[in-house]
């Protein structure tokens, strides 16, 4: 990857394990409702609240790239149906985000970023709404591109076109790194970027018609590859 000037990273399940994070955040928010807005838990079970969130996405598929908008819409609906004002939804979103950003970085992430930041420009491209300032790694990245800000989400390959345009780089000058074969590898390759599949769990590659340019078990392996 001698022509590569920048490394663009996915976040969820690339820098941390997302699987326990969202359920914990949903449960934490439900417990907060019980303490501070009990009419919510009197009216809704946690399963009911999760279904309202899913229903909101079904009703607004054109906004699938904006997870913040979808969640706020669902929270406002919950507030209204429980007899609370919209300010409850604002507070509920803050509670959820506090839990959502309480992630545990994989042990290789910080040392690998420290290494790669010395030799390459580092970007983030995420469909999610994690706050890297809160998590404590924002300083490693020259730019953070989100689906919400770009108006489209992976695996739409045009998000990678937008990253190239906004960064002033050509596709062959950027390597995209992520865990999701469709969102991070196939879509980035379609846009002409180099691709690095982070395969932490030794999964089998499922797509016979296209393979990632490189496979790394973790980010330290990627850093060694770049050297």
C-alpha cells in the first residue's frame, strides 16, 4: 500500500465490541425512566420501547442514515404517549448517549492509532453516532465522517466518494478498514479504495466474487503491514 496516504476506519466492532453496548444503554435508559418518569414504565415494557424504535425506522426508511433523528423521533413519541413534554426526550437521549459511549476499546486500538498517526492521515467513517471526544480518541483523527452528516450510509458506495471529495484525496490514496464485509469492504472497493478487513474472530469470508485487499486480526497487525 505504498500509494496510501490515509487510513479511514469504521468504529463499531472495529474499535470496540458493540454487542453489549446498545442493550446495556437501552436497559439503562429504561431504568432511568422508572426513576424519573415512571409513567413511561407503567405504560411500556422495555420490549414495547424497542418496538417503537423499530417501528420508527419502518415508517421512516429514508432516514435510516440518521440514527440520531430516528431515536429522537421515537423518544418524543414515548414522551407524548406517556404524558410528558418533549424536554423528557432530550434528557432521555442524553442518558442513552452516555451509556452508548461507555465502550471498552480493544487493547490494540490506542497503540495502533499512535503508531499509524505518525505515518498516515487518519479518518473515521461511521454509520453510528458514537462521540469520539467522550470516548477519548478524537485527537487521532483529522476528520470524522458520519452517515448523518453525509446524508447516506454504508454500504452506499457514494459515502466513500464523499470522503474522497472532502479529504481532497483520490480513492487509491485511501485504505478503508472495518469489520463488516458488505459495509466496509465491498462498498469501499466499489468506490476504488483499498480495503482491509479486520477479522478479530477468524470468520470465513463469504463473498467469492470479491476479496479484501488485506486481512488483519487486529489493528496492530495493520500497523505492522503499513510499516
